[in-house]
């Protein structure tokens, strides 16, 4: 049997298997329980968050042989056919390849006819925003008053490009990007089920690289398993992703907290030998600063990685909350100004040097009192 990629093998088959998206699952489940389904649903969100998956589960729910339910059996012929993509009453198309108005008219020709074997005839159109304006116009009347046996399920990553007349005829469900904790927990479940040997921090590394997309996370996991020959080691995954040991980020923050410019530049020089992505480093520093600020307000917070918690807790106890806010603001501005820097390393270094230059313990005494500084500046400007 040929190998099946993780993104397909672990695609949810039931609403209960979907990770996150509870704000979308609730109205769907309630509508199925109460038999109050809308005739057209629009699933929106970034790539890999479950738009098409939810549409297919909904198609199973309304066409299961055992009746309309939020828990389709998954073993009847209809459920199996939908899972396999061969259900005759489910027309699934990619709008990017059918942009012409003739394609839409051809698609809608069979709308008046009753489903062949299912309870409903389902039209699943992926990336629906790719349809032309004329195609949308051809769809409007049918979409507004379709026959009782028709359900339209649309998915798009760019709802802004849809006509308002289309949006007003659909029930819109916005899927959110997944949190890193949700992704890492799900990856841990997969590795446990498959008995894969791995270092626990690897899950966080992959979840961070996925940037909110479960499909991306599963694709990266596939790549990491191939890279590590079926075993996941933190150092190998970091090499594959081009990321760095998180301990280096903490070391940079410790040097900033100690106002030790020499140690800070030495850390940067060591990092430069690894040819890092400096923008990634800036974002990681900002993320750690945000975690420290959270720890200062909620000391028992346990949402971060265990191997970093102690180091960040120490920094949270030793730094003034106002200093953390200042560092974070400088870091955010550093990310904004990064494209303007003469070199990537220069932009990274200058952001760190700003944190040192504006740290309270290194400021001249006259700069501590903002009012006095402002008055002095005004006085100088008047005497010129």
C-alpha cells in the first residue's frame, strides 16, 4: 500500500475530531440537531485551518444513510463515498480552474434535478473568490432561491473579493488560525499513536513554524520524520527549519537585563556564525518579552514551554514591568524598521542597542523626569 501523507491520514472525519474552531462548530451542530440548515455556507480563513474539511463533514452529516445528524456514522456507503471523494451527489470543484461563466452555467445545469442516491445534492466550491464577476452573476439567482434538495458550501481564503450580493446570500463562518498550544498538543497525539520517538520541544518548534495552519504543521512533521529517519530530535528539526536553540534568545534577554553590552554583542557574533534569520530572532525576542509580561501579572502561568519557564520567571522577577513594556515597544518598532536597515544584522543589532540605550539604569538622571526634559528642550528652542 502506498504511503499516505499525515495531512490526509489525520484529516478529521467527525466534528468532534476538529481541533479548535469551536465558534464555528457550535452553530453547525445546533443547526443539524434542530434541522435548521441554511442553504448556503461560506467558510473563510487562512490556508490549512479546516475550511474544506468542515464542508465535507457537513456533507456527510446531511447525507448519512442513518439520517441527518452532527455525528455521521462514517461506515455507510454515502459516508465512505464522501470521504473517498466519489459521492455522485457531491460536486466538488476548484473555482480557480473554472473561472469562466460557461463553466458556472454548466455546473448549474443539473441543479433542478433531484439527487441520485443522497438526501441532498451538495455543491462544494473551493477558493470561490476566483470566480469571475459574470460567473457570480450567473450564480446569484440560484444561490438566492435554490431547490430544497440543494446545499451550497463555499470555501475561500479571500472573502474580501466576493461580491456583497454573494455574501448576503450565505451564512458566513470565519475560521481562526490555530494556537501553537493546540497544534503542538495534536502533533503529540499523532506521534503517540504512531509510536514515534521524539524530543518534546520538537512539537513547539513545528507548531511555531506552522504559523496557525494545521495542514502546514502536518506537512512539516512529514518532512521532519523523513529528515530524522523516523525519529524527531530537537537539534535536527531546528537545522531543518533554520531555527535556533531558544536558549540563545533567553541569553540575549539576560544580557539586555544586565545592561552588559559586551556580552550582548558577543552573543550576536556567535549567532551570526549560524547565518540566522534575524527577523525571526526579533520576533522570538518580542514573543519572550510578551511571555515575561504575562508572568509578571500572572506568576503561575503555565502556557509556555517547560524548559524556558524557569529562565523567563527569573527575568520576570528581576525586571521592572515598565522596562519590559519599553523593550517590547522597541522590539516591535525594530520589526517595522527591519526592511529599512542597511543589512539584516545591522537592523537586528540596532534594535538590541536601542534596548540598552533606553534602559532606565543607563539613562542620564535628567532624562528620568519627562516633564523636566520637555521643559529644558522648550527652553533651548526659545533661546536659539
